[in-house]
């Protein structure tokens, strides 16, 4: 079995976005915040990477927390030259590992 370790690193020209949980964005502004095109964002929705909170229209609503997920998706896609389907699977696995780690940590504190 091969273990792949993925570490996010930040270059000089990249600054992590501030997560704005209490803000919502329409499709155009969300795409701009992610530094991507609206079509790319729609692909994230179609592949289940971002939740579909409303019909995919220019009036779709995105939350601040979605920005970090979209940026992670972009980095995985860029770093591994991965398809949207592969990125969706990678993010699901990363989420599952994080959840299992939280559960194990919680069990150790009981």
C-alpha cells in the first residue's frame, strides 16, 4: 500500500483567504473570491465538491466556508493534475480522516 502525504504550502504570492462564515456570495463574487471562473465553480457543484444549496444560477448562494473548500479543491487539482471526480474523492477521504482523528482524540480524553 502506498501512502501519499499531502501538505499545503503557501508561496510568496499566495495569501490564505480569511474565512467569512457570516457572508454569502453569489456565483460571480464567489468565483472571484476563489480566483476562478464561474464555470469552474459550477463544475465543483456538479461533482459534489461544493454543496448545491440552490439551483445553479448566477443567483446561487455560497458561504464563506465554501471558499476554503474550493481553494483546497483547486490545489489538489493543480498539484496532482486531478480530475474533478478525483478531487471529490480526495476531499471526501481527507474529511473522513479528519473526522476519525477527532473521534480518536475525543476517546482519548474520556
